[in-house]
C-alpha cells in the first residue's frame, strides 16, 4: 500500500506545474532552453535585467486552462550588440568597412537597419514603411553616419539574400572601440512561428532588434500578452501575420518604425495602449483581419497616423473605442481605404482628418473638434483617463 501511495505521489508531483528560472536553474542557461523544456502549466521566470537574447516560440503549446507562461518580471530583451573592432577595416582615415556584419542579409533587413550611436538610433532618414532617404555613397558620409553598398558580384540567382558592405564614418582620430556603436543583430524580441497555443507572455520589454519587437507569425491561438513594451525596434512594435489570434492588455510602443502593424487574416485585440515617436506608421491594419483597439492614447508624429486597408481578396475590419489620437506634427489625413471598414466609438482625432473610401460608423466621436456624424452631439474620448497610459517619465 505504501508503495502504491508513493507512486501516486510521484505521479502527481511530475504532473504539477513548475517554476523555471532562466540562468539560475543550472540546466536552464538560456531562454531557448527554458521554452523548449516548458510543459503546460509551467511558468518561465526571467530576472529583472537586460538579456542579449530573444524568446522564440515555434510550435509551442500549453493546454486550455494550463498555459505556458513567460514572465519577464521587468526584463529587457536587447536586440543589439556592441561592434567588434576586429571585424572592421579602416579603408581611409575615419572610414570603416565590414563585409560580413550579419550571416544573412536581404533588402527588407537593409530597409529596417540602424546603428545605435552613443545610445541614439541612427536610421539615416530611413524607415521600413514610408518615405526613406536613399543610401549615401561611402565617400559622402559625414562623421556619425553609415551606409550600405551592395555587391552584385556575390549575388546568388533566385535567392533573396544580398551581399555587400557596411560603412561607418567616425570623427578624425577616433577609434572604433571608443565610439560606443551597437548593431541590431537579433531579428525580434519575442518571435512566434508555426502553430502555437495557450501561451502567456508578460512583464517584458523588447528593444533594438532590426525587425519587430513582437513578431507573431503562424496560426497561434489563445495567446495573451500582458504589460509589454516595444522600444526603438527596426520595424513594428508588434505585428500579427497569417492567421494569428492574440490578445494584448497593456502595451507601450515608442520609437519604432511602426507602432502596430497587423496583416493577413489575423484576429487581434489591444487594450490599454500608448504609442509615441514612431516613424512610418502609428496604426497600420491590413488585409482580411479583424482588429480591435480599446483605451489607447496615440501621440502621433509618424509619417502616417492611421491606415486601415483591405486587399483584393477580402475586407479589413477595425473597431476602435475610447481612443485619442493627437497629431503632434503637421496635419495628416488618416485613411479607411476601399474594402475596409471602421467602427469608432468615443474616439477623438486631433490635428488630422479621416478619408473614408470604404465604410465608417461614428458613435460619439470628435474629429478636430467637430462631432461625427456632423451635427450630432459628441464628447469623444476621455483624454484625462487616457493620459494615465503615458509613462510618468515620458517627454514628447
């Protein structure tokens, strides 16, 4: 009897959820080790520090009521590493060249590229979505600038991979080791691919990857993000692709190429959102997806504040409630394109118009102080409540 009881206790213990601590559990040295080992109900814990690492979920599934949880506890997933001077050649005074900075490059990566120079992002006037300046010739670079030059002689037919050289210009006499330059060597902070289900990712910041902070591909189901942030990412703060389905509660997206970009047949829900200092787009929703945005404060300085657009094969539907979009720079016209539909309730748009080619339904909304529909009383979003979403130390 005692033998049977011990067996049952061992069986119950083996089925119990575990707490997995990355870096402190000796058999879990990296985030990848922990994700691979996690079973339904397990919680992966990070320490509240900077990890030069990313979290990749590829075909990872919890169970209904027993999700696999990644709790960052305030951790930062840093996408950049400092430059290694040994990998660069000084081709002329102050001009440095690297022929193989990343193992694989394509035009999309170059379109998203930046260097961190003294802690500041340097895009060279470029963005992955929107208007971009052309790349300079190496000989035209000024101190503190960079460029990339393709090498067609190394191209491989039928491959999207490209080859070429990065160039940096430093002030005369400065050593590369003293320049405090970092390169974005990781593609994302959190990345999903394949079929993922029953996951929770929370209390985590992604910063400085060359692509998205949170890059969600595949057919994910019952995936929840809580209290996350994407800061200064080369492309989107967060982006849903294909048939991804997820919910976000608590999201900061600051200084990215775009704040939020969702595509495909994705179904996403965002609540308690703050966006600012994005470059190409603030809110960009496309294709045949079904999207909702609730309780959001957008300080818009991107080239495009709001774009909702369908494609030839389907329509895009967006619901917005209690959203304040305040344009900080020159006025811009947001768009609800053909094959797109917007339902807006208790929303306020300041210093911008909305062009509707598809359809839009307005309920208690204000656009530049004018009630929509025209003539109807409206109060719009509660700005005082939405201001609480702004980080306390944020400066526009």
